[in-house]
C-alpha cells in the first residue's frame, strides 16, 4: 500500500516546523481542542472544516506559537512540592 504524495508533502511541511512528529501531533491536537472549545462556547461560528484540519493548516502557516517547558531540575522528580 502506498501513501498518496499529498500526505507526504503535508508531513514534510509539518516536520519542517517541528522536528519531532509526535510533538507536532501534540501541538496540533491541543490547537484542535482549543478551536473546538471556542465553537462550543459560541465564541466562533461553526467552521467549514474540522478543527483537526484547521490545526494542521495553522501549524503549516506558522499561526500556532508553541514553546518547550524548561526541564525540571533538582532530584529528578517531575512533581515539585511547594
């Protein structure tokens, strides 16, 4: 089974924006959830496209800003006590 060239081009564009494809999926999923919550709350009209498709397009067009959190420091625990 071969993958259509259109899908390869999209994957190529995505990995140019975010090196790790799994991290790219997380970023796009978070954006899709954000877009969907805006529609549910009534802040945005019902879109013509699905939130997932819109998130992919927004990532490719540099309309999603993301950053990596600093690595935790200290004893190696991910949870810090206050």
